[in-house]
């Protein structure tokens, strides 16, 4: 019996092909807009998550005070015996790299001019390999882990400010762990850009040995743990927290303040956009069904006079809405997937976002769960709006329906 009503509803949608085509087109465009906007948001989230994880590591291990307290002197809450900790962490099957870092600040000078620096002591070979496309080498070369010389890499803005080029000699000045002032002469090996101008104006990369010599210590600030995949983050965090109960194990998300801000903003923007488009589609389907019901008022009266129940007619009109909304949603999904795939073949470059100096490729993610939820929502809303319109019309007496002109 249900199959008969489905067949009846399908043929009814074909009675006015022009109106049905317009309704399906609007539903398709609305669905495509929602899926493309959602895919852009998902792609942005994935990109920012990768950038955040590449910057800090999927996990960051340090003393509890390192994350919660201000230091009176550099590395006051640093880690001793980092090599032993690295060996234990690397025993975890999900761990790919364990990179020590020393975060310090001070002054950098070319002899005539001094300016503030935000420096990071790193294991260069591994650090630069995991950063990948998030670090752009502009001039010179990257420093090496086994280099015997005191070499650094400068941010592009800082190099411009100091008029430094690869081969230039500069001086790093900072307070040691004892509170004394120390200085080290270094050679500029290369100039890089992170894509964030404000960071490039202060950024200095040195190797661990140079940083420890400058600060007069054997400690490191923290250990960045890089895993085989993003999905391994939470399980690995739980395991390492059990292995090192005296230390704090944070994941990348706990330090990704920019990522969380962008995600909250996009969720509000695209959530509102999706709601507005959904309302437009619902009204278009409801309008089409209202016109169809008015045109078929006498037909409805005849069906009711022959014993057809109001519930059966409401079901029939709901099925019509399902066909219209479902066809539009399916067509919109095909359109969104086609555009997403075309963007991988014919890339489009987006302009730099606020606070950055470099653009990024426009990519649209194809998330199966998002597509399923969107399509089901469109079909359900179309059915509900059709049923609501039909229910109001079917309240009139049979005699009035038969006499309708």
C-alpha cells in the first residue's frame, strides 16, 4: 500500500514540471551552498590543526609549573636529563619524533642596532623536517644539528630590521639561569618566513647547544612529541601521562588558541548561514506544495468523499515533499562534490588572512558524515513543511472542497 502512495506522490510531482524543476533547483543550490561552506570550514579546521601540531608537537611534555607559572629566571621549570626522557617516550609505538626545545628571549644586535628576539633552541634536522610547508626558506640554508659553529636562522622581518644576510655576524644577549647577562656571537645561516609577519619580526632559531651555552644550562624547556597520526593524540596522551605522573602531558589543542578562536567563529558564521539557507529551502518547498494543494482542492475533496483518510493524503503530500527536497539535496551534493574535486585539479589561491603574509589554496573537504546529515535534514524538513501545509488545507469540509473553483 505504501508503494502505491509513493508512486502516486511521484507522479504528482511531475504534473507541473516547471514548478517542480524550480523547487528542485533552489533546493539543490541551497544544499550545495551548505555543503561547500561546511567543506571549506572543515578544510580550514584540518589545515589549522596540522599547523598547530607541526608547531608544538601533537603532545608537549614539561613540568607542571612550565605551563602554569611565570619563571623568575630562564628554564626555572625546565627538564633535566632530557635524553633519558626522550628514550622512554620513543618506546611508545605511536611516537615518531621527540624534539627538545628551549624557549628564551633577549636581545639580538648587529653592533649598531639591538632589538628584542623570541628565540627557540631546537634539534634542527628533525624540527625543520616536521615543520614542512609551514616554514618557508627565503635565503641561505637551514642550520644543521651537528654543526660545530654557533649558527642561527632569522625570521624575515627581523633580518630586514637588522639588515642581516646569510653570513652576517650577530650577537645574542640573554639572562642566564643564574640571573647573569651573557652574550654569544653567531652567524646567520638562513632567513625564513612563518607567514605571520608579527612573529617573523622577532623569530630566531638556534640549535640546542647554542641556546644552552647562552643560558648556561643543560636543561630544556619542554619536549615536543610528534606522533604517527592526529588520531593517535588522545590515546598516546593517556599512556604517556601514566608513564610520567610527575610531569604534565598536554596535547596540541590545549595550546592552539588561534585554532579554537577560528573554529568558534566559523561555527557561528556557517551555522547561521546553514540555518538561513535551510529556511529558504523549506519555504520554497512549502510554497510549491501550497500551490499544488490549492490547484487540487477539488481532487482532494473527491478523494476524501470516496473514503480516503486525511492521514493518507497528508502522507502523500509528505512523499511529494520528500521527492522534491530529496532530488534537490542529491543534486546539490553532486554539485558540491564536483566543485570540490575541480578545485583539486584547478587550484584557486585565497588571499592572505588577517595577520598573515601568505595566501593558501582553497580546498573543500568532502566529509561523509556532514553530507549524510545535510541530505537527511533537507529531506526531513521538506517532508515536514509539506505535511504542515497539507494538514491546514485538509481541515476544510469535503463539501467546500468539492465546490472549490
